[in-house]
C-alpha cells in the first residue's frame, strides 16, 4: 500500500483498494496539524496553462515564445516579477522586468474579468473533510491578490479561508519562506503546527524553508520538477488530505 494511503475501504478501485486494514473513519482521528495552507495556482485552481499562454502573449511582440515544458520547469510557482527578471535575462529583452510583469498582470486581470480559473479536482470535497476535522485553512501564494480574490469570489470560497497571503504582502515571495512565515505569524501558529499543499518545486522550497511540513501534489504540467525536498508526494488532493488526517 502506498505510504500516503489512509486505511479506509476504497470505493474507486484506486491504489488503496486492496488494503485489508480495518475500517477506520478519518473524521474521528485528530491530526497533529492545526492548519493547512494552500497554494493557489496549480493547487486550488487549474491555471498554469493560462499563465503560460498569457506570458507568450506578452512576449509575442519581441519574437519570443516559451515552450510549455520550459515554462513549467523554470517559471511556474513564482510571481510575475520574478518571471520578468528571468525572462529578460534569458532572452536579452529590452524592456525591464517590471514592465514585462506589469503587462502580464494586466493581461491576467483582463482575462479574469470575464473568466474564472476552474478548481482543481477534489478541492471542495477536501475542504469539507478538513472542516470536519477542525483544521484551520489559509491560502499562501506567489500570485497577486487580485487573482486570488477573483477565485474566492467566483468560486464562493472566501468563507473557507482564515487568511490569504499573496505576493503583495511580502518583499520576497516564493521560493523564499517569507510568505509562509507571515502566515504563521498571522495565525498564531508554530511551524510544526501547519502543513502546506504545493504543486511546484518553488512552492515546496518555500514551505520547507519556513519549517513547515509540505505535501507536494504534482500536476501533469509540474511533474517534470524536482519534489525530493517535499515531506511527502501524493497524486491528488484527496490523498493529501488522507495523509494530513493520518498524522496523529
């Protein structure tokens, strides 16, 4: 049985289906964690393909297009300004990093004015399970606040999260630990009392550097990255919640 499987009977025929363990219901087992801190892009919402497409729109006037594999390996999971610095250096572009990032953020805001990022599979069910277990929840992301606000509004998720820490609240965003340290401070928690859910190598690095446990949930797009620093790697959010609730 994979190490992330909680010993409950499977109804889906998944990797835990053959487990003969007795029936133990997760909702009655307290976790050692007090809070779960969610990344936004790629963890709560399926947005990385849109970010990739928008960046290529930004770069089209300069004759540059970033292959998807390169974008996911080097540019996902960090703020637009960080991407701007990396892109300017890699492609020797004339505009400065701030101009590139501002254009990208403006295009993202324009997109979100008429569209909403879809939730990742299992998000609502996972929030329900965490609520039943009495765990607190927050969002800690390298995205700008306008993007997270759009998700919380369009998906009616604002009541689910106690705090939201975006790139707007910190000087050094992911992969630096500052955003997670600020979340701990605002929630009055010690690092060992919280666990992060992340889908990128940069996000994992941020959470681990802040002293949190980190459950990596690679997506089909981020699977090319190195998740060896994560506390545990699982295939989906349901399995991430299984692991958290198993930690008594």
